[in-house]
């Protein structure tokens, strides 16, 4: 149980670091684009980036859920064998 907790804590810490990195990169890109795009274009790019980030995070969550389900299937299979 403690191993699982530690693994979850590492995942949480990794996710936090990744989020901070993404936010920093987004600010850098937006700062660069502000010089080249209109406000409407910039808003579109910002929306696109936000959606892309959300989809990547959802994909990662789904991958984690799949892995968890696979672990459960294996556990149930070993119990019933």
C-alpha cells in the first residue's frame, strides 16, 4: 500500500512539474506571438493551446485508467486460476 502511495506521490509531483513547464513554455510562445499576430489570432492560438493541453492530460488519465484496469484483470485472473 505504501508503494502505491509513493508511486502516486511521484506521479503527482511529476504532473505538477510538467504543468509548471507547460505554463512557462506557453507564456514564452504567447509573448513571441504577440509581436506577430492580431488580438483575434492570438486568442485563437491561446484557445488551441489550452484545448491541446487539456486533451493531452485527458489522454494521460485514460492511459492510467487502462493500466489500472489491466492490473485489476490480472489480479482477478490470478485469483480465479
